[in-house]
C-alpha cells in the first residue's frame, strides 16, 4: 500500500464498498489472496462494527503471516461471530449495524459472561495475558463453589420468611434449599446474603463477596434451564458448521435444489452447510437435499 494516495476522505453517509459476500470468515478476500478487509469498506457502519472487524482482520492477517490456524468466532460464541457471518452469508444493501435482535443465541451472548466465553481463546493466540486468564479461572472456580453451597444448604422458615414476605413472595412452611429461593423472580442473591448469616459468613471466609462473581452466579442459577436449552440448540446446529462444502461444488447439477438456491449457493460458495443454511433464499428443504447428496 506504500504507493496509495488519498483523493478524498471516504467518511460519509454514502460510500463505496466491496460486497462482503466475497470474504472468508477470516475477512480475507476470496478474490485477492492475503488481502484482509475491515470496516466500512465491507458495508458496515464505522463504529463498533468497524472496530470489531479491524480486530478480527488484524488477528487473522497476523495468523496468516505466521502460517497458523485462523481465528474464527462462531455465532454462538460472540456478537462478532454474528456480525461476520451475517456479512458474508447475507451481504448488505445498506450500512450494517449489529443489533442484539440479529443473534439467535442472546441468552448465551451476555455482557456479564464475555470474559468466561472469550478469555481462554484470546490467551491462546497471545492477546490476553496469563494473569488475566488466571483471574477468570479463579472466577469460574468461585462460581462453581458458591453454586454447590446454595444447592446443598437449607434455610429455616423463621429465618427467611420475614424477608420473603417483604418481597411480596410466598413464605416457606418447611426447610428449603437456598437455591430454590433464589429461583424466585422477587429474590436476589444480595437479599439472601443480608438475610442468611451463614451464607454471608461463607462468602466472606472464601473471599467470594465480589459483585461480578455474585451476579454471574445468580444469573446462571436463575436462568439455568433457559441457558441449557440454548446450549443444546447451539450444539445441534454446530454439526452443520463441521460439514464442509468445496469452492468448486457444482450446485447447478443438483436439480432437486430450488432454482434460487442453486443461483445463490453458486454465487456465494458457502464454506459449510451451516453457512449455506443462513443464505437468504436457501430453504430447509434445500439444506436437506445437500445433506442427502453429501451422505452419498
């Protein structure tokens, strides 16, 4: 790029861009090898979306030079994964913005668990320090210990009922596990800590009175069933991401595919069945045809 010249600034409401369907998941151009594109040039807005792409393109350009495995985030791992997958499978007809509504795994992609989701992966490629990973590992261990404690420990009605009644929720008639009380919408972890002396004592002794740890524990306990269900769905769909499609796959020869699917698949050349299933115009029946063909 040493001979590049700027004729006029490119920041404006309207600007030229390269169709992002021409990109790999690494943000490397399929047309020009070793050229990585990020930001508004890919048809996004120039804010967080551009910053996220800059990070990923930079990481993968570095990995490419070092001949290492590419760094790719899935839709179930990060909003960055949603953004990049949307760009390269759906394309854009106006500047793309990353809305939470675009993600199907919103229960998994929470801001409170970003460190739990991504720190280990970041440390493996040299971005996060070992000290940072160690802090996250200690946080995970603390969450697991607190979870076990509240699941095994019971509380007497006379101790907790005044608090429950003040929260406008039904009192208990016999001993109950602390976890069962925390599942109630009206009950918070902080409220139980202030009500149950031995819970507070346990947390203080183990230095677990950190607001981040307590918040994460409360979320994981309250929404455990919802989180597990979404993880199960993500796991089932993930198998489609492991079924590869070659760039020279002849979609036109599969007459069982709809005409639109043949046209879109031939043009965009998805890397996996999962990516193919998210292309506009490719129906579930088209995906089924591809799976049957590949199983042969």
